[in-house]
């Protein structure tokens, strides 16, 4: 009689937690990592509490001889125990099973996006909520919101004996509803190729499978996820979440690939996986190459920080610039010489200001730059081929809060000129590390304050131009408030001898025709945008050492 390929079993949450403790579940290499956050974890438990279906769990049931497909690291479940005769590989349901376990444990876990999830904050409300969600993600509050790790604990009565009989009874009802909830498992007995295809098809119907997910799912023999973590561990924390695709692009480029996206990149990785599957020597070579490349990612980030003030990923509009510079270090094998530094400087500012890796330019510029960097690494006298093609008007049009290349380059430019405090009596430099945290956005100061321009009916796109922004401290920003530039700049000018130097640090024009002294806000602001954009363009080209802009306004 033919063995069933699929069988369905119902298991209560209590049974599932016991299986987790027994180490029955395993994460296959093709699976993505833990990606949920605290709110999704709370939603899952609230659905269980309300008896809302949470979907089928798909298990690849296979003899433990197949443990070679087991991912040893980067998951949040207890490791598979060799005491079990079968491996239950989680093909669909890893996130849900992981949440069950972690909420019961009540500890913190960092997800694949680098965000800490505190599962002790998944709480049960001891009073009926207006929106009917009795389980939510928030701080616990004694007698009001109790952590589910306490509710699900074996000694829950002792831990919650401060609640009193009425609320304890409510907790008991919640606990029983959760632990008795029936989850449905689909056990699949099939070969790996069928399981891999099932994984991709299932995820296509649910959470979107990205190109990188598909590549990871089909190339588990290459241990790509491990390499991705090696790269992230090599680099500064502010760059720690470099996405998979630039990393995969660089891995393929080391082996001669030139493609960065889509089916072409998938084919390169697939061919590598196919060649390495039964070739231990090739797998070891790839591992050595990619480990060395991981170190080069670290060198690239340090170089960007020290030479261009790219303090974090916030100051870089595309991660492919990190990958490209890492490839140079890989091919070069040592630090850049004087001409190589010069050419890298040309490349950085032309690529950032010109957004060369965006839109239709992506598929043209990346292969071109691969060729250039490989040539530069091997021949120090090589030159970066570039023809001025950026419009100056784009500087005025760039929004101060966007991730566009020109905006990111602008902040690097300001940092290169070392921001200083404006309103004090001395020439005090602001420590650059201040801008390496997310809160630095509060330190972006509108030179002509927004409230002032709003009252003068200046359009928002002009108000928020990068040409109207400089980097101050949040405290100084608040001190200036909505005062007119002619007012607070006059105060600075009259109070000390550093006015001209301070304005030079911020690239702010101060002549009679600069616009900042005008009583007519609209007219003065228009003149100011024109003058400051000219200064910014000049400084961009001075930093780049080449002509970047095609023509005047």
C-alpha cells in the first residue's frame, strides 16, 4: 500500500509547546529568518484567544539522516534534538511556532531587520477592551495588563496571586483558551526538490517572496544566509542591516557575474549552487572567497565614513555603493594609492549627486562600474570615465527628507564642512557622532523657518528644499524657532567675531544680496535659494574634483 504523501493532524497549543521543548522542530536552510515584530506576535495570540483561524502549519517529516539540510544558526527556536527519530522541518509556520515559544519564555529577540522584539510585552488585558483585542503589545501594568509569559507559566497561580480571585479566574479562562486551541499541521512526506518548490509557491501566495528569498531558498548548499550574517558582523552597527541583494550581487561579481537583479542574478547563483553541490573543493573555495569579501565590506564602510562622512546608512542613498567599494578592496588586496583615492572620490560624488544607481541607469551604470573598479584595482593609473550630466536645478528641487542620492550627498557635504553651533559666542564644532543616531533628523534646521514661509504662502516644495537646510543641534533649532533670518543672523553677527567662519561651515551666503537680510520674506527667500544652490553646486564639484553639473539654471 502506497504511503500517504500528506496527512493532517490537529495539535493543541499545549502539545505544540511540548514538542518545541522536546526539540522536534527544525528550520531548513531554505527558510527565511525570524521577521515578525511584537505587534504581529500579539495579533497571533489574540486570534488564538478569539478562536480565529491562524492557518495551517506545514511540516516536512523526514528521517533524521536528512539533518544536513538543517540550519544551525540564526533562528529563535530551541535546536533540534538528535533523540528524535524524525526531523520536523518547518516549511510554512516558522514565524507562528517561534512566537508561541518566545511569548511563553518572555525574552527579547532581535529579528532579521535588526529590531529587538520584547516578548514579555505581549500582554493580556484583565478588563474588556473597547476594540475587543484582549491581547496586545505594550508594557505590562500590574493588575491591568499581565504578560502572557506569566499567564502561560506552569506556576502561574503563584506568580499572579496578587490579582485576587476574580481576576485570577479571568486569567485562567485566557490560559485555557490559549493552551487548548487546536492548531492544524500538514505533514508532508516528499523529496527535497518538491519541498523547495512548495516553499516558494506557498510564500508567493502569502508574504511576498523577494528575489533574495528565492535565491536563498534554491541555493541552500552555498550557505548564503551564513555569509550574509558574516558581512553584517564585519561592519559598523549603523550599517548592520545592509540588504541581501547588494551582498548577493557582490558575491556573484567575485565569481565573474555582472548582473545585479532579477532572473539573471538568480541564474548566476543557481549555476554556482549546481556546480558546488557535489564539489566540496569548490564549496570551500567559495567560502574562502566570500569570507574575504565580507572583510572587504567592513573596509568599504570604514572608508566611506572616514573619507566622505557617510556616518550610517542614513547618509547613503544606495547600498550598492558599499558593495561596489567592497569589490574594489577585494580585487585590490590592499589599501588604495593616491590616484586610486582620487578616482574613488570622483566616483563617489558623481554617483551620489547624480543618483547613478537609480531607475533606468541601474542596469547600465553597475556593470560599467564593475569594469572600472576591477581595472582600477589592478591598474592604479586608471581613470573614472564620467561626463557632466546633472542639472543644477535638481539641487533646488531636492527635498531635505528624501533618500534621493543628491539629498544624501548634501548631508555628507555638510558634515565634511564640520557643522558648528551658530547661536553661541565661540566657534564650537558639533561632534559628528551626534548625527550618527536616528534622532539627528531633529538637528536639521530650516534656515528660513517653515512657519515663517507658510505665513508668506511659500510652496512646501521650496520650503523643504535642501538649499534651505543646515545641520544644527535640536536645542539651537528650537531656540531659533520661527524667527526671521535677518533677526537671528543679525544677533549672531553682532555678538562675536566668528560670524563669517560659522556661515562658511554651513555653506550659507551672507552678502547683501544673499537674501537673508531682506525684509520681504518671499523675495529674500527666492534670492537665498538661488545663491545657496550655487554655493552647494560649487562645493559638490570641489569635493568631487570633477565637473558634475551640465549647465546653469
